[in-house]
C-alpha cells in the first residue's frame, strides 16, 4: 500500500472504510458486499436484542426469561 493510499484511507469516514472493506472482501462485487453488510447488521441487531433482554432479566428481575440467571 502506498503512502497516498494510506492518506486517502485516513481521510475517509468510518462508514466509507467499512464499505470499502466489504467491497474488498466481496472481490469488487458491490451487490454481494451490500448483502453481506445488511446480513451482518441484522445479525448484530438480533444479538443486541437478546443481550438487552438478558441484562434486563438478570439485573432488574434477578432471573432470566427461562428462570436462569
């Protein structure tokens, strides 16, 4: 990677860097990169919702939804 490329990446915003990484991982296939990014966001949203429920049950109510802490 050249100094110019490093400077260009350093000037990018976080979203641009992430988009570039997804595009690179998809070998330049923009549609596939977008699909993977969306799948990752949906997966993270699901995991976050589960974690929030566990925290709520564990700390506020003292037990998990199935009775475990």
